[in-house]
C-alpha cells in the first residue's frame, strides 16, 4: 500500500514537472517572438511563429483594404473650410468661379463646379467628389497658392479654338441654336464667333462653358432654352467659326434692338447688323 502511494506521488511530481517546463518554455518562446507548440508531432516541437506572423500580416492587409474601401469625402453646398478654399481658388484659376474666396461651399461655388464638370466631361452634379477633385487638380497643375497672379495664369490656360473639346463644341452649338434660332446662317456663325472672340479676350472667362454661363451673358441661359437640342446647322456654324470665319468682324457683344432695354448695351460701339442682331465691340 505504501509502495503504491509512493509511486503515485512520484508520477504526480513528474507530471507537474513536465507541465511546468512546458509552460515556462511557451512563455519564454512567446517573449522572444518564437512561439513553440507544446504539442508533440513525431517527437519534435512544432513552430507556429510563421502562423502568428501570417495572422499579423493578415490583420494589416485587412486594415489597408478597409481604409482603401472607405469612400472619399464628397463636398457639397454648406461645407466650410479645408479643401473648399483650394476648390474655389482652382476654379477661379480656370475662370469658372468669379465669387469671393471665403472657404464656404456656396451656391455660386456649386454652379462653378457644375460648369467645370460639364466642360471636362464629368457627370454634372455640382458636388465635388474624388473624380472631380482629380480632374480639377490635373487641369490646374501649375496653380500655386499665392504664386502666379490670376491674369498671368489665365493667359497660360486660355484655350484656343484647336484646344476645344467635344463638350465645348456641343455646348457652343446649344448656345448658337438657342440664341440664333430663325436667324440666317451667317447670323448663327456670327454668334459662334462672338463666343470665340470672348475666349481670346482677357476681359472674359477662359472656357466656353464659363463664358456661356457667365451671369446675364446670354438670355438663353436665363430662360432655359440653352438645353434645347441643337440642329445640324448650329454644329456647322460652330465649325465654320472655329475654322476662322467671323462675320461679326471681331464683335464681343450682340443684341436684338427690338427687345433690348439696357442702356449699357446700346452705348457699345456698333459694328454691323446681321438679321435681327446688332453686333458691337
């Protein structure tokens, strides 16, 4: 009986000793970054260091994916500060924004964003999303805060007829159709030429979209007729003007004497009359 108790005690002591050594080994291995499994595998301890490393890397990858998948901020009317300051300055650099640089996403800022989006073939929303920011940055790469003066910058980026995009040409055709519907063909070319003459002048914005949508510049914008579908003659008139035909002889303005009430427009030096429009300097 006594022998049996002694054997049992020895067995228990041996078991506790083995277990204690295993625990110490595991703790030491974990502290040194080389965690070993206490589970035997063919008489050898199995290293799980690579498994732990893979787990950590997996967590890092998951975190990166989570950050990448996070949607970029979309700026909208009412937003203030931060990127809005830069947005207004870049839009002004291109001639789309003519308001105050105040860091507030006003409705004027919203409209300038819409003009930019239309001119550059983006989805027109008036909201500044990641695609709009990227396109704006690309279009204003030479812009520097407080660097080049606005007039100098506009000279750099003032477009010529050969640099106009399909969206520019299409918008000009919309303007010609809305403003000169019912006019003789030469009158349509003259209206297109006025837009191009303004494009060349430092007194006006430097893109067709910003010229056409400039406040009070074209009646067709105010009454919504700018979005009427242009006819083939309107596109042809724009092409003729782009190719150098200017029936207006360099005019920057025109008006219909039957409906014009502005004293200012009547005071402009008149060049000629084509159809129902008088073209002026």
